[in-house]
C-alpha cells in the first residue's frame, strides 16, 4: 500500500477527514460488472439495462445468483483489481489531498469468505494504479464505525445508516439511490466542491 503522507490541519492530528466509498463512487462497479454479467449470462452487454438495483434483478438474477456472479468476478476475473475508475475521481482526490484533506477509504470488500488477502491486495493495487491518495484504508461493513467529517457514498442503506448517526453524507448519484435527499453529486467535480465547502465551514480549508 502507498498511503499519502500524514498531514496536520489546524493542530488536529486527523485533520479534516473525508470518508470515501470505493465501489460505485471511485470504481465503476456497475459498469465493470455489467461486462462480466453479460458473459456469465451469455448475452451482449447492450442487452443489460444500466438502470439497476443493488441485487441486479433487472438483469434476470434471482436468489443467490448475484453472490455467485460476484465471487466469480472477483476471484477469477480480478474485478477489484481491474474495475474502471469513475471519471474525475483520481484528480479530485489528489487535489483535495494536496489541500490537507485526509482521505479515508472505507469499503466493504471483504465479502467473500477465505478470500480476504486477495481482496485487500486487489484493492491496494487498484488504488496505486489509479493514483488515488489515501491515509487510511478501512474494510468495514458498518461504516458508522469509521469516523469522518464528511462521507461520499452510493449505497442507500449506508447513506441512511450514516445519516441516522448524524453524519454528513454526499450521495453519489446512480440508479440505486435516486429517492434519497441531497446533498448529492453527479460528478466528482461536485463532490470536490461540497467537500471543500464543508471543510471551510469547519475551519479546515
């Protein structure tokens, strides 16, 4: 792993902490798994809609099918290593890091039993490959257990749980979360704007 260098903002050890989800926010999870799902189903990618929910039922998956696809995609096709980045994620995070924002990656990728070492390796390799700066890399299902001053997240369940705990959460827009209230962002440029605004209010930018 190659985390960013420690930064102190206004004398606070952690500085202003930005909690960043990976899949669907930095990594184009749905776009990347769509190609693998098409192969799995024996279809052309164009036959699969982009308007999906988290269980991918719109692609014809039933009970247990998503789990089997996910295991194959990660263990046999290196999904976490080879996923395409969301446009703008790397440049925005590098700019935020350069301004003293502490990037804390928070992801629930330890999904497959007895495959944790490979999942962690693929994740760290992906972050390095795409120049994503970070200080902390946290593999957590319950993201409320990891503190941050502001978060960006696409999972409706995670957004609701974080907000219920009083957290400031930016919704990164996709087809799974359109019913959630803002603040929300369609692009990383908007995420960057919202994070800098929050840091300024906190006296950290």
